[in-house]
């Protein structure tokens, strides 16, 4: 999956993190998983050594301190992240949020739902798609 590169999850909700981990396990995706509570924690982490090992970023829009939109604005300023797909994972179905996310550089938008099978299917489709893309 994604050439064995790391999966980054930026999420502050413990239940959502557990659901995400369970879906990865059910899908037999064994890539390393790096979890950050918000975008600020991601950018403040000593990660220079692993930027090239990130395959995909899943981003919650509603995180404390430094929300998903702030994250998208900041990451667009750093060229080293250009080829890493950022997928929004949010409870929001608001058209404005979806449009703003795509306009800000998100490459996908998955709705968090209470049905884990549907959520896992959305993740599988996302991984299957990004596995077929040529990323640097």
C-alpha cells in the first residue's frame, strides 16, 4: 500500500482514531501510522527525516488550536509536501466546507459516518486510487 510509506492521521478524537485504526486492520493495511492531535503538532514535530516517507495524510477539519483549514493553508506554502495527497475526514457535509477544502488543496473528502463498514469502504477506495497514481 502506497509503497509502504507512512499514513499520517491528524485527528483529536480518540474514538475516531480507534475507528480509523480498526478500518486499517480490517483492510489489512499495515503501513506505519503517525497520529497527530492537530496541524500545529504535525508542523512542530521533528519530522524532517520522514517527510519523504509520508504516503498520504488524512486530516480532520475540526481540531483544536490549528484546524484543518489552517493546516491546508500552511502546507501549501511548503513545496516538499506538494505530492503528498491530503484527504479530509470530517463529519461536516456542508458544501462550503467541501468546496473550501478542495480549493485549499485537499485531494479528497471522506465523510465520517457511524457505519464503520461504509467508512472502511471509503478508505479502501481512497487507498486503491492513490496506489495507482505516480507520486514522487
